[in-house]
C-alpha cells in the first residue's frame, strides 16, 4: 500500500510547523504523567497488556536516542546523566522489536525522577529543532533498511522508496511516534482509573 505524499520543502516554515506540533504533543505527555503514581506506572493488567512504564520508556528514551543520533545532540541524556539509576528502572530501555515478555517486565522505581528526565528530553528536543542548521534537515539520515525491517513502520509509509532524510525522522520518529504512543498512554491511564487528557 502506498500513501506517499510529497516531502515538504525544508524551510523555516517547516521548522516552525514541526516545532509547534512537537511542543503541543510534549505538553500532552507532560500532562499525562503529572498525576501518575509509581503503582499506576507499574500496574500490570494481564499478559499482552504493557504497563505504563513500558510506554514511557519506549517513547522518551527513544526520543532521546533519535535526537542524539539525528539532530546532533551527541550522547543520550539517559546515559550521560545516569538516569537508569535515578529512575530505578527494572529491565532495559525497549527498542522496536523488544520481545513482549521483556517489555512486560519493565518497571520504574521513582516517578518524580522520571518526570525530571522526560522534561529534560523534551526540552533538549525542542532546542535541537530550533537550533539545527536548516540545511541539515534536508540531508540523508540513514540508509534504507531492508523491507522486512520496515514492515509496519510509519516512516516507510511516509517515504515508500528512496532515502530517509532528517525531516522524515522528525515527522515519523519524533512527532508521529509521540502521537501514536500518547493514545496508548491514555488507554493505559484508563486501566488504572485515571481520566483522559481531553
């Protein structure tokens, strides 16, 4: 199935658009964690239903990783600032393809430390988007992985053939990924008795 749209031209208008969209979704993520307790974050409903801890780790550490890799932010804040110890993680930060049994075991020990980490990651992302030289967004981000590695990946639907550019990473790995998992987080909040965000 091809859903290809013309890639937006890299311009200050595009930068302003992605920056404002990402700031808005970051604000919803911040709202979604402000009232969580450790028990709610680590609640395990049943096999096949991931705890909120997984969703937080997957999205925020993933954003940290992608900003470090594609927006010139050097090392992950997660590693550089020792956040694994500070948040008391049980398990490993999940990557795409992490086995379900491993994902189900992820837990956080300190939700206040988590909120601090999430805030730091979002702030760095927004700074990186604002300060990266504009021509860098038009550059090739990576070689295209084989089709089997891209199955189900939004970036492959966004760019069905050819190279992925840094703009594509921003649209898929930062914005769309945050929107997708925000829905997952809202559903998980309902499972622990909390309301939605709208």
